[in-house]
C-alpha cells in the first residue's frame, strides 16, 4: 500500500505529486504512455499574472517566484499585446481595464509586430510582464522531485475501477491493482469521470475544446521577439513559437472528454479574424491540433479534500491556467492534504476549495 495515489499525469498531477512526496509515499498513475499528453502538452505556455478570475490571479502571483527562481527559472520575457479596429473601441477599453494593460500607439505596436495592418490597427495595448514558460522542463523537474523522494510514476495505466473501504482506496487499472490511504484526482478533462468511479459526486467540471494552427513565420519575418498578440475579447490570438506562429480562434466549445482534434470550421474562422488584422497573406497551416481546457462553473480551480469524503482530494478545473498556477496550486493541495495552514489568504483558499460547489 502507498500513502497517496495521484490520478493524472498532466502538470496538475505531477506538480501535486511532487509536493506531496515530501511527506508521503506517492504513486502517480497516467492513462497515456507519457506525461503531459493531453492539455499540458498543448498549452500556450504563458504566464500573465492579471489573467483569470481573482482566485486564479492570486495563484498566478503566488507562483511567479517559483517559476522565476526554482532550478534556474522557467520564464522568458514575451509580452502581451491586444490589437483592435476602430469599431472595437469599447471592448478594447474593457480589456485594458481588466488586464491592467497600457495603451500604446499604432506605431509602437507595428514596431513590435510589423505584420499588423496599419490601415486597420486603430487601438493597441501592451503589458511587458508576460512570460513564456518552459513547460517541458517544469514537468520533468517535478517528476524528478517525485522520483527523488521515492515516488513512482506509472504510465499507460488507465483507471477502470475505484473502491473505498475502511482500509482505504483500491484502484484498478487494466494491468494492476493498487491500494492507498488517499486519492488525488488530477485527471483533467476526466476529473468528474474519476470521481464517479470512486463513488464521489461530480462537481460539474466540463472540458472545452481549443483549436490551434501552426503557420510559417509570416512574410519571412523572424517572430522570436514578438509579443503574444490577441484580438479584443480574446476572439483569437497568435504566439511566436520556435520560428513559427501559433494561431488560435480561442474557442471554448463544451465537449466530452476525448483525445481532442481541431474543428476545421472553427479554426478557419479564427484564422480569418487573424488575417483581418495583418497585412501579410495567410499561408497554409503546417499543422493543426486541439486541447481540452476544463472548467468548473465559476471558472476557477478546484483544490482540496472533497467535503463528503476528505481522503479524496481534488486537483482539477485548471482551465487554461494549469502551468502558470502550478507552483502555488500544488503547494495548496499539499497544505490542505496534510492539514497545514495554507500560504494563501483565507478568502482565496475558500474560493478554490471544492466545498463551494456543493452548497
């Protein structure tokens, strides 16, 4: 028997497992053959502290120092820009207020992203304090911590049954049976499914598809130093990536949990919105894909023991915030699991605990 089984090998599961392993024997189970296969492997990989609900922003702020300093740091300055046409003034002003951006001139915006169309660009705003996250190394380092503390990672093990008794939990996969005192549900899009298997009432965590396309660097430019740039109201975005450009319609269509793929029609609409703001003709995508962003109804994370079964611990509902919140979210899961005083303030903790969804 192990102390804790963590179900799910994305950033939520591996970071929580690493934190918990400092004080317990931990086994992590991942259904796929590698860690970070689903949402974590398809992330935009950016931290912007003013992005998300207030509790998400609190997690962002609490995670920054770890992401900046741990193991040499995981962040590279990127910057974030929002661009708009003349008829979008009201929405862009709302974005500027919500995200704490600075208004900049069209000339300044064109200096940073020279493919923008000067005839259509009426408004631009910018925030320098947005950073790329080295997501692969972050996950590898959390895995290294888990293994270094004597923990175990089992990949290619899909959970098919979970039973609870006075002795603890019995978890069956297709090839093995494991026992533990506690379970951490970090199953991402499958979090409610895992809860149901365990006889725990689901919390209404719904996966939403986000489609992506990768195109060659537009117009022969080198986009390495460009900021990530958005349409108003997050109706599309583009982000430099290894000499190319990733474009998304920023779609959030509710779907069943699955190995996601891009919706061609939705993707085409997003590419058209991007094209409407740039002066360089759009080229055929090099590749397309999709990921699942899973949200609770209030669009904030679900972290901590289930109110009806405290030895079943939620670490779910990360939405698009999993990497940028991972350091603080995983610490909170460990603090609540071991009944320690959380490092976050009480109001933020209350906004994150699963109790709020059972009222």
